[in-house]
C-alpha cells in the first residue's frame, strides 16, 4: 500500500492556501472540488510538480443504502486532469 501524500492548493498568484492529502493527486483534487474549487492546482509537497485539474460539484440524490442521517441531496464532486507543470528552478 502506498502512503498518504500531501498536496498544497495554489491560487492564480502562486500562493499556497491549503493542504489536501490523499494517496494520489486525483484523490486530493476530489476533496478540493467537494469544497467548490473549480480551478485546482496542486503542488506535491517535497517536489516541484504541479498537478492541474478542472473540478465541479453537483447536487444529487443520496445513494440507496446510505445512512438515515444523510440529507436527501448531497454534493457529488468530479475532476478531470488537465496536465502537469514543473515549477521553474530558482
């Protein structure tokens, strides 16, 4: 099993404004999309790679067999990988 990795969420100016963790960049991007972020740029901590995703979230009915405390409508997130960039060397 692979270990959890940390990804820093970057804004348009290049400032890192949040940390999302997951085993893959996609898993971390799904967490960001669930919070309503659409242009997702994640830098893997310890590297100079930036993973770029387009995210969306839509309101859907809760799945069958879900717990009773879950509301009737829930947010469902989806992401699509756009590419990978490398940070320039300083």
